[in-house]
């Protein structure tokens, strides 16, 4: 399915991607809980269930109007738009806009990866890669992969901590799915990053006090609050929204190249953080979370200064706002 423009009520791509993220988080939480009682081989079999459900539901997703317009299937494009916007909506103007855009897209030269580094695409590229780096450099992968070690280092039982995370994972994942269309991308990202920032600071202070033998009885509680709060704040916004925003800020002619670069940046730094986290926390747990705090604080400034709101806006409108940013 190709990327689609925003819709004020039904944004199929955003909803399906958010639903995919939500199902993944629910699956993660269930595995955290069931892992205390079920053998790992049985867990692997249970993991097939959501995968099958996702494959089945893909057949019910309408085709992208822009892709149909690119192929010259005008009737099918209008029918898909009508299905997405509702029976009473007038989609003629939007269908004509898509047709005109696709004509320019088809008649223009084929894009290459190097075309993405032109000045006109700079804001989109900076935002897309910047959000992916922020998602990983905030320490999210390290905390999730080594959550048991973080709990143990703070004196909180890792098995109880995992069960707490499993219990809250489903409601907070569903909350993020609801809030993304109500609050908008930018406010939700700011709130999510702010929560991660505060929780990183709490963990830094908690481990710092523990190293000096202060507040030993409160350190486990602070550790639990910090870890659960960080993962919750991450899941609500920063966990899935950068992928949705990435699909909305790049023009059609460079989406494939942009998606490749942005995904490469994300997973490359995810590997780096996952590899280095255990060494960092053994080196200095307080210093590690102070680094993550600083990155999240810088991320708040980055989102506030660079990221436009994309909720309820067409691709053409978003591109116009990003073009104005250069002027």
C-alpha cells in the first residue's frame, strides 16, 4: 500500500500503521506476562496469532487513491476516495488535485537517491532523519532490551517490573491510537518527549542517590516509576509517530528513497544503542540517563522548532508549508 494524504476523519495509512504498532505493543505486553508461566516454544506459537490477524486485515484496507491516480485509474481513484471520505463527501476537487499531481509526477524525470539531497527536500529530510535519531538516541531500545537489568540495578524485582509493564502496555497503546487523531502529531510528540525527558532525569537522580548511599529505600520505587513512565511516554507518541510523520512529509517522487534512508538511520542507531547500553549502564548508570535526558531535552526543542502539524492536511499543503520554511 502506498502512502496517502491526510484525512480529517479516516487516515487509513496512519490508522493501519498505528494499529500495527498497537498490536505489536499488546503482543509484547502479553509475552512479558505469559513468559513467567509459558515455555518459550509455546510463546513462539502464540506469536503466530497476531501475525495471521494482520495478514487477514490487510485485505480490507482500501487501495491508495494516489497510487490509483498514478496508474491512470481515475474511476477507481474516485471510488477509493469516496470510500475513505464517506458517501456524502464531495471528493471531486481532491480527485482532480491528485490527478494533476500524478500527471506532473509521471511526466517528470525518475527520482534517484541523490535527488533527495537537493535543497528543496532539506526540511523533510532533516525532520525525518532527526525524529528517527531522537527515537533511538533517547535510549528507548536499550531500556526495552535491558529493562530487567535496569530494574535490578535500581533494586526493584525485575519479574514484578515486567508484569507491571505488561499490565499497562495494552491501555497505553490504545490510548496512543486514540490521541494521535485527537491531539495531532506535534502536540503528542512534544508531550511524549517531555515525559521521556522527566523520567530519564528521575532515573539519573535515583541511581546517583543510590551510588552515594542516599534514599536507598526510595530508589527501587523511583526506578520503577522512571522505567514504567519512560516506556509509557515512548509508546504513546515517540514509538510510532515518527514513522507516520515520515510518510506524510516527503513528496511522492522521493518517498521510496526517503523511506530507505530514514529506516536505515533508525535501525542503525537502534543497533548502536542496544549494543552500547549495557556497557554504559555498567560504566555509570546515572551518567547514562543524564545523557538520555539531554537528548530528549534537545528533542523537545527540535520538535517545537522544526516539525509542522500534519494532522488533517493534504500532502500538497504539507509540502507548501515546508517550502515556505526555506524562504
